[in-house]
């Protein structure tokens, strides 16, 4: 008896899309944690505090801008959940595109996500307005690029079907 992985089914590989979203989310977060303090100033924890404040409230925003396990974990988990969701959507959009077009569309979607996150969602979460910088634009472009590249790479890799036969 042979079962099929979702990559064997025509259409979107949802597991590859989730992986791609996570990969893009991790790259985005690492770049933000490095580039924001380096070029914009402020703490390495400010990005995670802003994300965590979506669910924990404004009380976790700086100051103080120090390390707090609960805040950092909340911010990281929420960020990765959103990155996975965005990865699923983006992967569905680029599923039939070739790799070159896919990464270009991915970067464009990253730019659209920046506009939505930092101009539309600031109506509900105004503290994100302070993060409207070239670094955040860049990290969103990279996020979309990495998701698209990762999806095309992971979804394009044949997966071995699980079998019960020897």
C-alpha cells in the first residue's frame, strides 16, 4: 500500500509552502535583529517586542527594551505563524510560475506585505509606524524572495512516497 505526499498531488504543495514561509520568516527575523540595531539604532529586541505587543498589549513596548523570555517567545511564535500563513498564500500565487518569475513576484509580494503591515495595520497597531525604514522595506523584499525561492526549491524536489512494502 502506497500513500502519496502532498507534493505528488497536482497543485500547491502545502507542506513545501509552510516550509517556505518558515524559512522566509527566519531569514526576515535574523536580518531585522541584525540590521535594525546596526543601521537604524535601538535594541535588538524592539522588533520582537512590537510583534508581541499585538497579542500582549502596548505594555511590552520599550522602554525598557531589554530581553524578556515571554515577550521574545511570543513575538517569535506570532511572527513565524504569520510568516507561515503568508508563505501559504504566496506559494499558491506562484505555484505555476517559473523560478525567475516566482522570485520576482515573491519580492513584489514582500513589498505589498510591507505596505499592508506598516501602513494599513498601523490603524490597529500604531507602534509599527516607527519602523517604516529602508531596513524594513529591504527585509520584506527579502522575505518574499526567500519564500518564493524556497517554495520552488522544496516543491520542485521529488519526495519519496511512504510505503508499507519492502
